[in-house]
């Protein structure tokens, strides 16, 4: 997921994607805790996607966004 692709989304779509990613992150943590964790790189990717979305949400809230 690229930031340039996310910039075209509305605030509601960003919130929806953020909620989905937070659920996925929770599920990955539960898998890790139970020993069923198969792809550790997926945790890093989800964490970074969450950060990208939160950054874009903050940029739009502040009114800047370059």
C-alpha cells in the first residue's frame, strides 16, 4: 500500500481501512501468542500501513499535506 494511492481516498475510507488493519494486527498478535505465526514480515507491513494511514489522516486534519 503506497501513500500516493491512499491520498486519493476520502477520510471515511481511510478510517475503514485503519479499522481493518487494526483488526488484522490484533489477529496477527494472537497468532504469534499461540505459536501459529507463519509470516513475521506481515506484522511489519501491517504496522507500517497503519502508520501511513494515521499520517495521512493527521495531514488532512491539520490542513497541510504536501
